[in-house]
C-alpha cells in the first residue's frame, strides 16, 4: 500500500556551536540547549522523512581532540528546545562527518527500515531483508525531530557549522 502525504517536507538547520550531549559517549545524555529543531510535527498529523543529509562548508571539520563530528537526530515530545530532556527524547539516527571532508560534499545519514516494502523484490532471494524495505523516519503527530552534534565543532574554527537537510512529506 503506498504511503500518502499531503505536502512535501523540506527542512534545514545549522548546527555545530553547542553540544547536544552532556556526556559525549552517552547518547542518553541529551541537552536541549544543544539541539535545534529540524522537523516540527507538534501541531500537525506527522511526517515521514526519506532523506537526511549533512553538508560541511569548511575542510577539516572536527571536534576537539581531532575526532570526526558525530551528528545526532533526536525524536522528542518536547515542543521547545528548553523542554528537551532525557525523559522525553531519544536518539533515533546518527552519522559521522569525516575529519577531512570536501567542501560542499553531502553526507547522507543511514535511516532505519520502514514497514513499507519495495515493490518487485519480494521473490528475489539474492537481496537481503533490509534491501526489501524502504528506509526513513516516521515523526508521529505531537513529536518533533531535533538535531545536534556530539561535541562542539572546534576546527577549523570555533565558528565552524554544519548544515543539515531533511526531505520527506507531511501527512
């Protein structure tokens, strides 16, 4: 059964100056001040996202300690950035941005499988079960998708930012 959407979803956010985690190695330590809203479904019927990507406009983008930048996507019931807590927010996707990116290069974020099958692949035994499903993120009514970085980006400067894009559709 095809997925029906009412209108297209194209959204973007700029991130990088503030960490979205209080402990970089713990994805359950979300900090609202480091999160930026990417898709707001708190007052509509929800959305499905079929593509998340990140573009860096500076070379050698990295956090302190010469590590790659980890971009995190959080599903939350919080209606504002200040009300994001570990009790109402969970990390649902993430992706690493290389420490040596080409300027303007788009990095696609891997998304989980949806329950919507890909037509004509059901009987093909040469493809995996994951290949037989479309990928994406479902944002239910009353929730929002926030985005942030694991730690502040420190190089090439403290003002370095990443641009995050979401594409899909609203119900």
